[in-house]
C-alpha cells in the first residue's frame, strides 16, 4: 500500500493559488461557477492525510448516529 504524504508548503501554496485564481475556461473555474466552494478544498489540503481520514471517520460516525436515531423514531411512529 502506498503511503500518502502531506503536501509540502510549496505544493500547498501552488494548489491553493490555483483554487483561488482558476484559469479562465478551466475545470476549476467551471466548478466555482457551478457553486463549489474552493475554500473548503483549501482547508482540507491544509490537513495531513491522517487528519483528513480522522475527520471523515468522525463525520461518518455522526451520520450513522443520526441515521440510527431516525430509524428508532420511525419505529416509534409506525413508519
């Protein structure tokens, strides 16, 4: 399995700059026009791969808890 490494400061700055200032007519500009919030992508790039996985696992755990609550409420209301 390949180990994922954090971006170097230079790699991060180049990626963030491309997200902040997309090329006219490029895919990033199309994504921004569509409504993608590139600041969220930049924030994720600030994290290490391990930190991103931890955030994803925490989000999945919270979602599963909400889904479990919805199932319990559904059974109580008879739906």
